[in-house]
C-alpha cells in the first residue's frame, strides 16, 4: 500500500483558517481524544467513533490546491493518537515548504516520553515546527492568548530548539510573521 493511501479519521477541516496558527492555514481536526478536557471547544472530537475516513492523498491534494496557504495545522481531538498517519502527511506538507503546527493535550515532555514506546509519536513530533501543548484548563481560560485557550498551554518552538541543538530545553515561540 502506498503511504498516501493511509486513512485518517477526520472530524472536520477548515481550509482557510486564520485562527489556528500563523498565516492562512489548512486545519485538520482529527477524531478521537483521550483527554476530555472540561470546556473543550471541540467536544464532538472526543469519541473515537464517527468522523470521516479520508486518505492522506485526498488531504494533500486539497492542501496543494490552495496557493495562499502559509501552513497546515493538526488539531483535534488529539493528533498524536493518529501519529503514524499524520507523520506521513506532515513530511509531505514540509516538502511543500509549508509551516506545520500541531495542538496536543499532552505536554512536550509527555510526548518525548511517549516517543520511547511509540516511535510514530516521535516521527510526528520531528515534523512539527510549532506545538501548542498541554490540556485545556477551563479555570485558566484566557481569550487574549495567541492560538491557545488556557494559560497553562505553551507555544513550543520546535524549530528553535532543533536549531539550538537542544531538545531538552523548551523554547517558547515568538510570532515572526
């Protein structure tokens, strides 16, 4: 089977989002999330049942069809629950020169720990350039935060960490566009 024939369980798509990361973005909301954060703005994505089955080929075709995109965002649900498929798609997105961002209820440190037993989590993390990490916490809600909903969530600049050669020290992202 061609890797682009891999199926992703998708809850929804925003093909021209300006709120899910820097620039105009194609945002994929995956179906399925183990976190069930109270107050989540996408509770319909929590169940692992439902959603729409889409091939990576179809998603990549849609992404390529919009020359105005700055990047792609993986949201959810929990993208790292479908890490194998999203790692493949993420590599293709990066080959197109597009920025790749992901939201996760896991912290960066938890994802690095998961990498040890779930290599596909590491493969996806290796493609992501900007990570919003941490569970949404309703009592820490702040609508003034850039690209995130609660104060505990971070914008982790994985590119800056790679460029510094230090994947242990979290670097927070500063908007650059």
